[in-house]
C-alpha cells in the first residue's frame, strides 16, 4: 500500500506541474497587472500574506493525523465520532459570531483571538482526557469559523477603506492565497508524515508544530499589522479605541447589522429559486465532505497507509481539479462553470458509489478506496471555483454574507446527523476495517450526491438562457 501511495503523490504532483504550465499558456493574466507594479500595494499584500499563510499552514498541519491521534489514545470509533460532532456543532454555534466579532471587537484583535484559541486547541491534543479533547474540538470549531472570515475581512477593509486601492486588485491577492493554499496543504501532509512516522514522534507531533506557527502568525498580526494600522489613512480604525457608551454603541450597531443581514439573506433565499437550488447543492455536497474527512483515515489506516502522504495525495488531486477548472473555462475550451459544477457532483456521486463496494465487510479493497478518494478530491477542485462563480452571479453582494450563513446551517446539521448515525452503527461493526457501518455511510453519501445532482440539473435547466450564470466572452456550443 505504501508504494502505491508514494507513486500516486509523485504522479499527481507531476500532473499539477503540467497543468500549471498549460494554464499559464492558455489563461490570460488578470486585468490587475497594475497592482504588480505598485510598490505600496505589493508591500501591503506581502504583509497580509505573511500572517494569513502562517495561519493556513498551521490549520493544514492538523489534517492528516487527527483521527489517528484519537485512535492512538485508544478511543472507540463511537467516541471519536462524538468528538467530530462537537467540532461541527461548535461551527454551527460560532458561525454567526464569526461575522459579528470583527465588527464588535475589531478585525486585528479577532485575528489575535484566532491565534490564541487555535493554539489552545492544539495544546489540548497533548491530553488523553476525553473532556479536555471535547473542549479542544469546541475551540477548533470557533477557530475554524474565525479563520474563514476574519483575515479576509481585515484585508478587504484595509485594501478598500484605508489604502483606497482599486477593488479590482483584490482578486489578485486571493488568487495568490488559493495557489499557496494548495501548496501548503500538500507540504503539510509531507511534513506531518515526516514528524509522525519517519521520525517516530507520534501523531501528536504535527499539532505541537502548529503552535509555534500560530505564535508566529500572532506576532505578525500584533506587530506588523499594528504598525500598518497606525500608519494607515486617518480615521481608519479609530472608532475601536472608543471607551464607555460609544464602544457599546459600536457593538450594538454591529450586532444589528449582522441580524439584518441574516434576515435579508433569508428573504433572498426564499424569493429566488436559483439561490435556493444553489444552496441545496452546496449544503449537500459540502456536508458529505465532512463525512469524508472522518472516514478516509479508518478506511486506509488498517492497511498501513502512510497517512501524511495520503493527505498530500488528496490535496494534490484537489489542486489538479482547480487547475483543470481554469483550463476548461479558458477561451480555448469554452466550458461554463455550471457545466463543471454538474461534472463535479457527478464525479462525487461515482466516487461514493465506488466506496460502497470497496468497503464491503470482509472484502475491503484499499486500492480502489484510495482511487475513489482521489476522484472525490479532484471533484472538489472543480466544485469550489465553480460554486464560487455561481454564488457571485446569483447572490447580490450586499446579501451574500447573510445567504451564506443560512447555507452553512443545514450543511453542518446534515454532517452532525450523519456522524451521529455513524456513532450508532459503526461502533459495533468494526467500521474502520470495512464494517457495514462505513459502507452504509458511503451509501448515504451517494444518495445525497444524487439529490445534489438533481438540484444541479434543475438549476442548469432554470438558468439555461440566463446570461448571469455564464462566463463573459465565451460561447456555449450546445446552443
């Protein structure tokens, strides 16, 4: 098994290199080339990336060996499932506050709060106490919610409101983030494998390494970002220094804006069928990804697969999917994001369909399971840029935060329900060894992907002649 995994990571990295070269030839550079020549913007961009990439690196380091660590502490699958559910439930509870905290506490302070809470989450992994590990999962849910919103909120605010850079330059920064994010994920798997298996430091080692990375991120936010804010445009963040009733007024105003955004998002969700269908696709697709995150380790670990290298393979497959998306939507191939989203959902369905057979009790086929997992990650690489494009076209910008908050609610609830079902079924069947519980879970995920595919077909039919859902400057050969 280990030979197949090492061969797979080499092949996938070579494929990514080939696709990257091809994409650079076919996809024209973004129209924000003036940003590259602006020294003030480049300095500001580097300042942001220095902290944000450290945060992402610390987050990815914890991916390969979380389940393995809990098994190393001799917990049952049922107990591990509850730990995962606690993390997802924390995401549900803290998601509204993740959008409110930067407005009430301040964006930079919220980034510092992320560094503190995520460091505490990592340190709880040193304990074998079940209650301490539950607390760690709750802190992890809060930290994940903050990571997905706070850093970007700080950047967008400073970019547009303080430095007054053109908004057209913002995508150039987040394009760099996306490129580095994939590379960091692949590298995190390799480093985690080096620490945990090659150096025999155990599955807790990647979590320990994440703590100084988060400390370095916090230091950059505290010093460099603080200096940047003090040198920013006058009046940029002075309201955060207010004391007494004025500070309370700012917090109350932030809370009122957030709840108003949620109400407007719900009205948008119920009044536009395109938004409802797209939300259904997103909730179904991304909820099964949480199930996949739980299940891939117990499926492959009993066969002595190097988990860190497997994680790098999965991330490389996702990178390949993202590069394929950029190639497919180029002026040479003219494919539309809605077509690629349909393809991604279909690939995910086929992947889970394969897994219902490769994890049959007593007949586990780890090589087929690995191929199915790689296919699923390839689908993810296609899915995320496609769904982001459609969200930008279907959901009004001023209502997007509220609508996405409502999307995340059923997403996490579905994942929690399925993990609780796993808790009840796998514990008595040896699900990690190909038990019927694992197989039933993959079968349920396949059914959910079929529902997502039907919703995607409905959206595609509804918006067939809708120019908002199509890339500008491309043609649809099917018409």
